[in-house]
C-alpha cells in the first residue's frame, strides 16, 4: 500500500505536468592523463567502463528537476547532481572513461559497476551492491548493506560489507576482506597475502598458497573452508575454542583433543614455507585439497 | 483534474476497496477518461516496478518519509531537511585515540606472546597459574564506545530506518561475540586465543561504530 501510494503520487505528479521524455544528460569532456574521476550519486546506479580515448563520456538519466553537474577541476573531473527545486532524485549514470583514470564513487542508495579500469578505484555505498570487474590497481570497495563482487582483479584489494556477502574470484594481489554478518567467498585466488574475517559468516577460500605467503582467516560463528593444492608448502596455525577441524590433506599432529578450547596447534604441509592462520570460535574448519566445498558432505 | 475517486485508485489496485466502493469506482471509471488514464499509468508503473530489482526510493521522497517511519520520533513535516552536522569533542577524540593505542598495544602483546606460529610446542590453555591474562578493562575504550553510540543515537533520524536496523543487528552480532568471549574468558582467563579474539571483536565494534557515526555525520 505504501509503495502503491508513492507510485500513485509520482504518477499524479507526472500526469499534471506536460508530457516529456526522461531527461538525459549526454556530454563528453576531455581529460588530461593523471587526472581522477569523482562521482557522487545519492541514489541510482553508476556504471563505469573504459575506452581508449582521453575523454570521459557521461550519459545520465534523471528527472527533469535534477541537474547533473560535470565539473573539470585541477585534480580531475567531478560529477554530481542536485535538485533544481529541492533534493535531487535518483540518477543513473553510464560513464565511459579512459582506463588509466582513477575512479572514486560514493553514494547512499547507489549501485556501482566498474569494469576494466587499470587504475585505482574506490567505491562506497550504504545500500547498494558494488561490482568490480577486470580492474588492475588499488581496489577499495565498501558497503553497509550491499554485496561486494570483485572479479578478475589484479592489484591490492581491500573490501568490506557489513551485512552482505563478499565474493572475490579470479583475482591476484594482496587481499583484505571483512564483514560482520556476511560471508566471504574467494575462488581462483593467486595471492601472497590474504586476510579475511567475519563474525557470523562463512569463509571459503580456493586458490594457491604461495611459498612465503601470509594467509589469515578468522570467524566467530562461521565456518572456514579452504581448498588448496596438495603440493602446497605451508605451516598452518589452527585455533578454535569450541569448533571442529577436518582435513583430507596429509597433516600430522592435529587431533581433536589438541584443538580444544582455543589451544594453538601448528602443523606443516610440504616445506611449510607459507604461513596460514585459521581461527574460529565456534565454527568448523575444513581444509581440503583442491576444492573447498564438496557437494555431498565430507 | 482530480476527483474524489482519484485518490482511491491505489486502494482499487491493491484490492482494498469494499465491494460497494469498488462498484462505484468502476462505474466512475466508465465515464472518466482522466481516471482511466491514471489507472493505466499506475498499473504500468507498478508492473515495471515489480519487475525491477530492489531499488531505494528517490532522495526527495525518502528524506521526508524516513522521520515519519522512525517509531521513536514524532511526525515531522515533509520539508527538505537541513543537514545536521555532528562533530566530536576533543576529549571524545582523545578517548578514541587512547582506545586505539591500547588496542594496538594489545595487538603487539598478542603478536609477541603467541599470535604467530613458533617452533615451541603448542601452548596448553590455562595450565600455568603464573600466566597473567591480558587486561580487558579499558575505560578509554568504553568511553569511546559510549560516545560513538551516543552520536549514532542522536543522529538516527539522519539515516534510513532500514540502515539503522542493519547497523544495530550487526552491532548486536559483535556484542554477542564479545559476550561469548567474555564468558569463556571467565573460566579460562589466561587463554591467549580468547584474549586475542575478544580484542579483535572489540576493535571491530569500534570500527563499525565509527563508520556509523561517519554516516550520521555525512547526513
């Protein structure tokens, strides 16, 4: 009823005004190499993709009383919107930018997709998903209520979602992922440094464990599932207070009794070169060869 | 031009009219082009809205609606809000800084006392009566948490009620983790893992509250 009421109000407002097509901003702005792109969008969607021209093409769909501002400045290009007679409405942006351009996107009810940038990207939302594909560079994405999906990234990845899941796939470089109620799933990872932690969610890791690398996974109530190559050289430090541990890897010296009440247990695979830290207060720790999750139980 | 039936079209669509009213409106629709057109548009928009993924409402609507949905707040007029700025006092910032210093110190302590793998045999939990548990009580931390919670409480109306609910649920999840760690520590005070785990949970709560306070501040 509330939604219908809102829609009715919008419909009545529109029916009383002269009919017109949805306003659209369509502008191309030249940019200098090294400059940055900053977008602030309170509500709507921002999609950024790349081309090989040194200019930024902005297409924005919005209400007639919303004005989109595209402002070149000394540090780069800033894009935002404002209401002509009051607050702005939602704006959907489709932006094409040079791949070398660093991008910063902030908003509240904002859905973000960044595709193909070869530079630093930053995306922050309160309620809205963030999708980052094929980006190379420093990647920062955070949300309170939105999912984070990073695919095919190369670089330093730092992501957090307070309440929703985080998914990182086919990525390389240092990774830090953090949540509270969300799970964290990492597949196809090639990294020497991975740190993932959550309170109530599960953590899944499938990927390489590089010699000399550092890996840390921790949850309170969630489960940890790691799938790693059998020829991995790693030293595992395992701690759980009231959880469990299982593995099909040839690890010695780990017994159920050892793991009770948070006692630290160290065990080695191969030369033990990498450092893998696994902690959970009450969840299960599963260490597998190859695939982290098996379709039919253990 | 609006008539007395126009405002009831949403009830009609939602099938919330009495049978008499429904018949009355349908009779009216037969002779009112404007209402038929509005109803058709309404159906179209509802249909499109139903097909779309969840999308937040536009800003102008939401800022008027949000305060009315806040159960603890009184109904406010639907007018554009002037953004309130929230800032922290110097003592509050100092308290937060001190809390972070203490937490960092705790992290170093844990790092130097069992946080990493060593060649030593595994530690036995709570077997050495001489082992002193890490100090948990930290008035600076508690003050910082209290201040941030106060700031969040004071700025509730600046945030979407749904976001408030999510933040509170996540803070509750962290509090539960803290409480479980505390209870475990009560019976096993020298447990290195529990001390480390508790410190992490407290740090996480501080970080989330700071994030929430920043959202409030941003308005």
